[in-house]
C-alpha cells in the first residue's frame, strides 16, 4: 500500500514516564501539560489491552494516509538512507525518501501484526538494518500474535522474535552495544528483576543482574562502549559496565530522570529530569546539572553534531546549539506533540510526529519552518 504525501509547507509548529507528574524545580507547568497528554494517551491505548472494550473492526473515516482522527503515534525513527518509520496504533508505516511517499509495511489488514498496535520502535547502533518493535492489541480478536517483532532489512519486512506469552508483558525494548543481535527488554511485573537480555535478536532471553530500582522507564546502551549501560526512572539513574550484571547508582542527580540521549560514540550524554538538564562527558560515569529553567519529557540529538539537541514538552519543541546550556522555542505547530527524531545526516533537520490524527512534520533550522510530510488520504 503506497501513500503519497502533500508537499504543502506550513509555518506551524519509549510513552512518557509518570515522573512527569511529580514535583521538581524545573518547569512545573510543562510537567502538568505533559502529564495531561500522557493521561489521554494511556487511556486511549489502554483500551487496546481489554478485548471486551474493542470494536472488532473499527470504522475509519480517513483524514490522511495514516488513517482517521483516532489514530495516534507511539514511535518515530529516522535512519540513514532517507528512511523514516512511524509506529502508530493502527499501522506501521515506512518512507524511503524522507517522507515524500509512505507505505504501510505491517499491522494492516492481511499483513503481519494484523490487528495489533505498534508501540516501542528502536534500531541497533551496531547494525541499523536491525530494528525491533513491540506490539499490543489494537482491535478485538486480532489475527497477529502479541510480542516482540524484528526486522533485518531496515523495516521493509518483519517477523515475530518472541511472543508475549513466552516472556511476559514487555514495557520497552532497547538494542545492546556488545553485538548487533544483542537486545534488552524490561518486564515491569518483575520489578528490579525485570531486565532481560538476548544475544540472538530476541529469540531467547536470559536474566541480567538485579536493578537498584523497583521500576525503570528506559535504558541507554552507551554507543561505542561494549557492556556499558545506563537505566533511568523515578528514582534516578544507575550504570553498569558489565552488561547489566552489576549496577551502581549515579549520585549526581536529584529526583526522576525522564529521558537520555546521545549523538553516538564518545559524545556527551544528555539527561532530562526533575531538576533540569544534565550532561555527562565521561561516558555516563558522572553528570553535571547545566540547565534548570525547564525539563523535557523527550530528547533527541543530532548524530552528526553532538551540541545540537532537541527537547519536547506537552506544548512545545525546543532546541539547543550549545550542548544544552541555552534553549530556544521552535515555531509553534498545531496538534498533539508525540515523538521526535533527529535527521541522521543533517543536524539542522528534525522530524516530529503528532497524534489524533497521526501526522509527520520536518523542521528546517535554516528557514525556521515546519513542512508537512503527512500523506493525503
């Protein structure tokens, strides 16, 4: 199913953690807006896990090529080779020309993942042909199998790696940094014992060491450093240098941590949390608080310019060109802000996905403008 997008320009403008509704010194208003956005998002998606509340086949009035007004975005990836991949509640979409044309590659009628929502979507730093996506129920009596899916061809085709019945409910998936087929998952029902690792692209999982926290929101496998990991959540951050067997709590932060981002190997690591924006210059061994006026629910870094960072609140997108020390608000854009992805080749380009309905925009720093990449119905 190929979809062509509108070229009209508009000068408009891993699920966020519950830490966003807790106290903190940075941008209380932004946290409240993010919490409200999160609540609406969770309510909408939670219906997908209760088969008794779902329509067997939703009647969709298409407003664009991604579907109707009820469709919403869970993840957005920007990959080398002009590839964009969008994981939504109703369909997994792929573009190979920076968003000019889109194709539904999974989770549509008659496709793999039929009847499932596509959730957390990630790629391996060691092999960016290797992708993973989590799935959950989107419609009653789905034909697809809930679980973790993987692609070995940058999202063109997919196969089931492991079903949910075999491992349990997965909160997030994150590729490792030891070999191209290493991948971590987190099972929240197991609390501090919930982090598991696979060395065969998700077919089999084994335990890691006990986490120092009861719950975590995400994991960063530090690029270029085999076995060195960071986990984060309401209780802060912890670091492992042996693939998750042992953990050490990082003492340099206060309160919760919402997101981590880095450009790549031997680059600064940025963290957004209750206190503001932190940076590490020593591969995550220590962090310094560099900005306290705001915090962001999501961060994105340019892979080619380590000082270029983007941040998202519930109401706006912000950019920093000096490694997080100062931030500027980008032009406003109408819609429910959902996912950020920095262009892998162009540090001045950012991709943004919106929800209700699902839409995609690109931002050009030189022109300070947003351009719609959303396909027509």
